[in-house]
C-alpha cells in the first residue's frame, strides 16, 4: 500500500532528495507512521533511518533548509537531531544490535532496514514508509504491524523473551502503549513480562519515571497500573501501592481494598486535570494506610494519621525513584497530607472558621485539593455519591464567599514582627511570635477581620497581657 499523503510536509521531499544525492536509501519509521495510521494527529518526533550514515544525511538536509539549522550530533549512538519548525527529526544509520545481560545499552553494528526493524520494540513501531524516489510512500511492514493496529494489539517483532530481556524498559513501554492507545498486550508477550520482571532492576529510575508519567498522563491510567500489578512489575517499582492490596476481615468487619480504590481515584481525577503532579497525589493519597492499619473491637478498622504517614512516605518514594525533591514533591506531600480535610467539611455543617483554616493551610492549592477530594468519592451508593457531591458544591461556594471577604489565600498577617518590635520597643523575642499567633488565630476564628486596624488593637491588648508597654 502507498501512503504518499502522509508525506506531504516539505521536509520529507528534502530528505528524499538529499538521500538520493548521497546515493543512500532512507525511510521514516516508528511513531510518525503508527500515529498517522491511527489518525492520532501530527507526531512531532520524526525518526529517519538511513542505509548508511544518518549523521551525513542530517548535515546534507540541514544545508537545504532555511537558515541552515544546527545539527546536534550524538557520535556515541551514531545519531543526529535536526530541528525543523515545530518538529524534532532524528537521523540514524540502520543498525543491528546485540546485548549483554547486565545492560540495556546495545553493542551496535551497521545493518540493513530489516535489521533495524527487527530491533524495534513492537510491530506497530516497526512500520516504515519509503522515502526513495521510485517507491516513495510505500509501506514496509514485515511483522504485520498494520494488522496489529487494526486489532489493537501490542506485540514484539521477535520472541518477547529476547525483546524484553535485551532491553527491560520495553516492558514498561508495552504497558504504557497499552494504556495510551487502549490496546491489549498479546498473551505470550504479557506472560513474558511476568517472566522477565526482575530484569527491570537494571533500568535507571529516571527512565522508569518517564514511563510512569506517561501512564499517569493517559486518559485511563488504571489500565497501566493494573497491568504493572498483574505482571509483578509494580512490586519492584511502587511497593507502597501493592501494599494496599487486599481486604482483611476480623469478627465480620472488613475494610475496602485500598489499591483498587486508589486506581478509581486516579481515573476520576484524570477526567478533571492534566496536572501530572496532582495525578501523582491521587495515586499516593492513601499510601499511608498500609502502615497505619489497625483493628479496634469498638470501631473496627482504623487508619489513624495515615495522611501524615503518607506525606512522609512521599519524600522517601520520590528520593528512591530519583524524582524532583523540589516544589513538585512538596505539592504532592501537601495534597496527600490534606487529602481528608475537605471530606470532613463535606460531612459536617460547614463553619466559616473551618473554611478559613482550609484556605489558610492550602493556599494557592485549595482548588487542586478540592479536585482531589471530589475524585476520592468512589462509593457505589448513588444516594451517598450525590450527597457528597452536593456537599462539596456547598464547600466550594463557601470557599469563594470567605475568600472574597477575608482574603486568606497566601495569608500575610496585617501586623509584622517589625511592627510589634517598634510598637513595644523590644528586640526579637518569644513574645513577638505569641502576638502574631494570637492575631492569626483571631482572624481564622472570625473574631477580627483580616485588616490592619483590628489587628493593631489586638496587638496592643496581647502586648499588655504579656506585660509589654507601648513605646
């Protein structure tokens, strides 16, 4: 079959002409071809295979483009990257690969197009379009990748045991593609992932996190996490999640399976936010429940302070996976730590004071926190489900009213430590903290408005109580 219409962008014609001038064959391969056939929109990363030097071809193409864009050469891998408009075009010479047991970095030799297609991870990523003049636009599909696209199947070109053992990251990629595309992993291939799961240990944490993020960014992340759990990979990557699996029963009292509940929450939140860190918060919001689980004859199963424990665990998890230990991690920690606060509000009569404290503690993230808590409603009882959502609407409304009136987001006290020192002519001391705390509490309780004059009067009163005299 011919797909010339896929190659309408001028860049393909320029690559074709450059390859002809160098007397080498060239092909576009991988994600661009797959996504075109799936009608998934324009793929911004384009992979070009040359039967010869990909670096030489890239440099030749660059000279034919306006402003001669700089070619970035990676000699170690024999590849070159060329930016063109909003695309990144990677050129590589066709190659065959062999692997050693303790590394996913292959020993590379020059090869044919067939060799290059053999080394690809999946049949749907081994599809190539011919850029040579005589067969321009013809598809080369040695492994029936087009059929696998139609049948929504993830399958390896060669024996999956070889494919996954050679480069264990491909196990994560199989699960990621199954999640993104809503495809099935072919049974033999799925079995092979379980068989080779221990090989994931040779993969760097950074590479694993890239795949985890792509799974989390999918429309239905639970597909990926269920596959990670089914194959045993999750035990190696996120044991904090598999620890949540199972339902214990004592004296007829049971608790819900917090693993499957977590996946429901992640799917729920995926419908309302693209923020991958908020999705991480949904994934980790209950990890503190495994270490805090206890049974009490009077009240049944308890998970006291699981939010506090979970927030501490977030730091260790991020550190282990070499994820950023910066404001992103702190955001996830804060969401996990506060994850039950709005739920409590939604159950009780909502007081202004409770809402003030929620806004004060959540700051700029109060909307994210509400989104997380609404996603946390997974009850199958329609009446309860509706009641919770109606209550959350009231909480949101109350937040808007209180915020408009009291301006508590990113709260800065109307009276500073300098004001207190100047008023009472004192040096830095414990009393300053006590006065500031009294003012903050009075504002949050609604005893005084969040305004300078009212705060000033309370400062004088508290100062006098502490034996301070106005200067």
